[in-house]
């Protein structure tokens, strides 16, 4: 998957920061950068973009007013120094809202949102999404982990451990956060300490599921919902 992006911001330093962040991800391609939104119109309309990183307060045109000119557009990530536009932005169906100065850890969440959004769109056109993955920060390095390789994820206080077919990874992240970033329908949280890949379940015995020789409990508050999803029970 090659994610095509443009950046629109009237501050060269702000553009440079996002460029540096995006350069950490091999699958993200910066098609162009613009100092004002008017100059970007043609590129947005003709270049089959996936993401636009858009500032709000710009000299020639307000970024939110600019968005209202498009009925069909790529994913929009707002980048601004002002928090007060957040509610209005989400009414315009933006994918994410980043407040400057942008921390890399926060930007990583945006990248995962972008990946999830694109994969969701792709899955509408294909029953099999071959390149579905998430980036996780492991020992100061970004690691690409394919969804199809994940077995289960365990919460360890302030960390999670992601168990895959080939390795396991310790990540400073909450189980709630990672579960929300994973594709709905492929993963399910079954316990306060465990999220599992549905297609990796070997067996169910009582309130235990077996995943790759690991017997994982189904928490009491998750039992009804989890069993319906796992067993594909229809109401």
C-alpha cells in the first residue's frame, strides 16, 4: 500500500515537521506541499490522494472554509495551533485533529487511523486486504506488524505485549487504545487484559478460549458479547 499525501500550511516549519514525521514511514508518499489551500485545489481534484494534512488559520483562506468546497475528498487531518476548532472540524468529517506542536507519539496514532481508514475502504472493494498492518513503537523503533500475524494482545499495566506468529513485542500503549485501532470484526476484547484475533481461535471450553496453545479467559462482563461474535450467533 502506498499512501499518497499532501501538506497545506502557510508556515514552512510546520510543513517540515510533518515531512520529517512522514519520512519515518516507508509506505507514505508526500506528493506535494502548499503554502496556501487555493494552490492545492488542482492536485486534490486530480491526483487520487489518500490524505491531506491541512492547517486552519492561513492568510489566503481558512482551512475549514476550504473543506466546504469539496463533496468528495481524501481523508483530512487538521494540523493547527488552536483547539477551539475541533468540534466544527469533526462536523466536516475530518479523520483526525492534531494540535501544534505535534508530538511524534500522537502523530503515530494518526498514521494508524489513516491506515485503518484506507484498509476499511479497501475491504469494501475486496474480501481480502493483503497489506493490512499497524505501526507500533518498539524500543524506539517503528515496527510494521501485519494484522494477519497477530495472535493476541495482553495488557501489562502501562504496556501491552503483542504476540504474533513469529515474535512478540512490548509496546508502551494501553489495551483500549490498541483495540480501537485494530480492524473491527477481526479482533475482539474478551477480558480486561486480553484482545484476541478471532480467526486464530482454536477452541472454546467454558469461559476459556485457546489461541496458539494459550488458554485465555473470557471476562464476565465480556461473555455475552464475545461469544456471540466468536460463534457468529445471530440475534
